[in-house]
C-alpha cells in the first residue's frame, strides 16, 4: 500500500511540474514596456529611439493590437533590441516633466479627459491606438494613427530603426521591399 501511495504522489508532483514548465515563458517573450520618464532618462545616457503606444483602457482596437501585434515574437524581439518601448494611457492622471514643460491631465476623472503629454504628442488628433516614434534625442519623428497589422508593423519598425526615414518616404521604402509594388 505504501508503494502505491508513493507512486501516486510522485506522479502528481511530476504532472504539476510538467504543467508549470509548459506554461513558463522566458522574459524575452514580452515587450519590455517602461514609463515615458524612464525612457527619456535612459536616452540621456544611452540614446536609443523611443516607441510609444498611446492607448486608452476602453479602446477595443488597442486591446486587439495588444493581443496580436504586440504578441508576435519577431515584433517583441525587434522592439526590445531597437527601441525603448513606452505605453502611455492618453487619459492618465500622471504628471510629466519634459522639455521644460509640465504635462498634466487638467480634467482627470472626467469622461474623455486627456493628459496634455498625449495631446501634445498627437497634435490634438486623439485617435487610439496611435504609435509615436521619437529619435535618441527625444524629438518626434512621426505619428502613425490606428491599429496596425503585424507585418505592416514590422515594416514600420524597420523604417524607423534603420533610419530609412532620413532618405525616403515610407511609401518608397515599402516599394523598395516589394520590388516596386505597394501591396
């Protein structure tokens, strides 16, 4: 009887261990999100482009992008290697000190109240999700509104990371990748 009880205990422990290991995800499987302030501070000592995902809690397309585009292993890897990645809730109550300005949400708590940093980054064109690209000196390179499918997003990331924006338009860059067609 003791051998049978011991057998079941070992089997149970082995089963729990295999379930735990199969659900384990190494840290490299997720985008290393940081706050806006952290990214700006890091740029002072280690300049790198900043990618900002501006979203809201209620945005369905933002949630879809979180569940698809931002889960793609190639996107995760590329963002983690080439950008400081920031998630900025457009309706945050946080206060930001950036480029000699203080950005607040003056109507925090009211429906649709927007933080001034998000408003400034988007030039008042509040659409979610919107991605913003900054250079290593924390100057805005471009704003791309709307949900972006994974393959298109990979192309956008390379366009900014490889600094193709300095010599060509995004449309010309896409044409160069497809041999002239803009599928």
